C-alpha cells in the first residue's frame, strides 16, 4: 500500500527522485567516469524543475490560506503511530527550492573529482533526498530519519574526498551532530507516547498536527509523566530540541565543528553544508521548537533565585555573540576557506536573532490564547508592577502587586494587556516580530545563495593554485579579471551591500528585532562593522596590491588561475538570484510572509 501510494503526490516524488538517481549512478560502469558525471547532472535536473513548479504553485496560492500545500498522508508504520505525511508552506518551500537549485550546481562542481567520481556524485544525490525530506515531512519519525540520513553522505564526502585533516573534521562533524540527535530522538519518542495517550489513541503518534494541538498546553495545571511533573519533562524535552537544532545552525558556542568541516570538505560538500544543512537547524526552531514549546522558550525563569531570564533572551544573546565573535573569527583567518567558514557563524547569527524575536512574541500570543495574561506580560518584559495598581481604583487598595490574589492578578494583567494594545505597544511588537521572522527565513535563503557561491569561488581558486593562504596571494585581479569580478560581487552580497540579497534580509532582522532587544541589536552592530573588515580583507589580500611574480609565471606557463567555463556556469544562477533578490525580494518574500503570518502569528491574532 505504501509503495503503491508513493507516486500519487508530487512532494513524495520530489523526495525520492534524487535517491533513485543515486542508485542509477552507483550502478554505472566504474571505468566510465564521464558518463557518471553527465548522468548525475541530468538526473539532478528533474527535481530542480519540479521544485520550481511547486514553488510557483505556492506563490500563486491564496495568501490568506492556513495549513500546508500538497499535503498528503498514507500508512507507513501504523503499529507505532508513524505515517508518511508530507506538505509544504512558504517557509519549507523556500528551503526546498534552495536545495533543488544548489544540488545540480554542486554536482557540476564535483565534476572535478577524479578519485571515484561515481561515488561522490551518488552521495550528493543521496544527500539531496535527505535534505528535501527534512523540509517536507510532517511526521516526526520520518523527519528524524531524514535528519539522520543527511549525516551519512556528508560524513563520507568529508572523510574520503576532503583535505589533509579530513578524518578529524568528519569525525567531529558526525559526533557533534549525533550528540544532539540522541536527546532529540528520546524527546520525540516521549512526546509521541504522551500525546498519543492524551489523545486516547492507544499508542504513540508522530503526527505533527496532533502534536501542535495537544502538546503545548498539555499538563499545565497538573499531571505526571513517568513520575515527573509535566513541567519538568517538557522543560528537558525543550532542551533536547533546543540543543539539537542549535548545534546544526550552529549557534555560538556550539559552532566549533563548523570551521573544521568546511575547511576540509570538498567544494561541493561545502556548498551544500553551508547552503542547506545549516538551515535545517533554523528550520527546526521554526517548525518545532517555537510552536511546541512556547512557554519553555519565552516563559520567565530564575537563575539561582536572582537573575530573571527567558530562553528567547538567551537565544538573542547567543545570536549577538555569533554575529560579533563570528566576524572577529573570520577577520583573524589567513586561510580563505576558513574565513568564509567563520562568516557563516556571523551570518547565521542574524537568523538566530530573528527567530529569538519571533519566539518571544509567539510565546506572548500563546499565553494570551490560553488566558494567561500575567505570563504574556512577563514574556514581553512588561511585568505587573505597583504603578499598575494606581491606575485602577479597585486594585490600588492592595498596596503592592504581591498582595493580589491570583484572580485579581489575572484581571489586572488583562487590563494592562488591553491598555498596551490600545496604546499600540502590542501591535508594534507583534509587527516587529513578524518582520524579524520574515527576515530570518529570507536570510536563510540568501545566505544559502551567497555562502554556496563563496565556497564555489574559493574552491575554484584552490583547485588551480593548490593553496588558500591569503598571505601568498595579491594582485590577482590583473591576471584573472572574471574571477575577480565574481569574487567581489559575491563578497558584496555577503557583506549586505544595498541592492544585493544580503542587505534585505539583514535589514528586516535588525529592524524587527530592535524594538524587542534594543541593547542586543546595538552590540550586534559591532559584528556588522567587522563583517566589512573581513570581507575587504579577503578582497584586498587576493585581488589587490602588486602582482605576485610567482603567480604571474604560474598562470602564464603552467596552469591558468582564471575561473573556467564549468565553474562560471555553476556560479551564474547564484549571481543572478543574488541580484534579483536584492532588487526585488518580494518574489520570494511574499511566499515567506504568507506562511509566517498565517501559519504562525495568525493562529492567535486571528489575522
């Protein structure tokens, strides 16, 4: 039944087309590498075409509609409550489009491998299936299968075709990600059984829609799981989800695996690692952590009974540290590829900052929806104080907020929320969070384009010069002008130059997060300053200054350092998309905004 139904849904076809292509490539004759290269490239194009068609379909859909497009469910493992359920909204469709675009380009770049190219290409196609599966599955068990499946091809790509330190880098990448996945798996199993029991299903359920409806409010008043209170269990489940996805982004200080993995990975592996795999962590926060754990994410907590904080605020602080320290880390590098690797920590920090703003306001809206106005005020740092008593004669007689009964406190908090809404404070905060979330998703797409292009160009130069040491370059623009133009263009997109794609998404994040985290955003601007410093350092060290005579002689008599036709064809779509998205971001922002508005914030605002 399951296999008979696979062909009845376009998303299902999209998921499994690349792995079928991988099987075909793996079965080709070993002594015909050219055939394997072209077959892999040709087989990577149908998923890209299908993804573009699905994106256009979502773009033309009703922007006020909620839920998922092309949603499809069939039996998979009914004995354990797992089904094959797929669907996309504007958020996941943007990531699917990014994956489908970058995969053929990565395969084209992988043509350069002469050591068992058939295996490299098959692994890249298998990786594409894993990446698309993460973004389209709406069953948590299937999601975890694809989440883990992506580790396997990337591990072997780094371990077998990476640089001199590839064994250390591949092991570090695998261990870090697996460490986060262990807690994630346990939390998924626990939630599946708990939600299934609460829904009287007689067993576990991994259906995400059921989790959304049941888990966030489950056991708020009382109840136990395995002898522990619901609050305790949900807190540790939240931590498991949080750490797993924070490692994958990677959020500072979980980022230390990334520079090693990027530096040692082959060019195609670095393109997909930076372009797509990092986005899976951010996607996990959007799709799972924020909607499933609003109270744990945005709710107030105490540290040692003294410091009041929320994990949304902690998330924002970690984002700021990633932006600032990632930029300083990139600026300190003399290895061009490691410079670009640290830039990913810097740029993904803006994604995290936007998600922190979204998590804070989502939690406040959720608290209001379950009639917890006091919690909602705490989530947006508007806690009740003694001055609020003086505004209402009924409550002024209590003297202090601490003397209020729970009922009076709830009523006073409701009055304050209403006042904040009438004064425009809440609408402004909600709009700011919406802008920041839109910026975060757009930054995920934009960083995917620019980082893949940067790693492609770094790999193109290294493949010919056999070094990435910035101290050995200089003046190359005089002898490789086409590469110089593409390198400057892509660097400026990564920098956030107005008119190119990076500016729009970072502007949305900063402008949206500032009303909610003003001090954190201001400190983050140090990172923006240092971004300019490390980008200009890379350009200056590679392209400007006097021509190194050794490279001039090498270029003229041994091997041209200029970017070749195949590499130019691979980077050209990314250059076009970076320019188009910079000049007209609405081509994709409309799709993103519709889903952020209708699938997230409108759940509670009625928008």
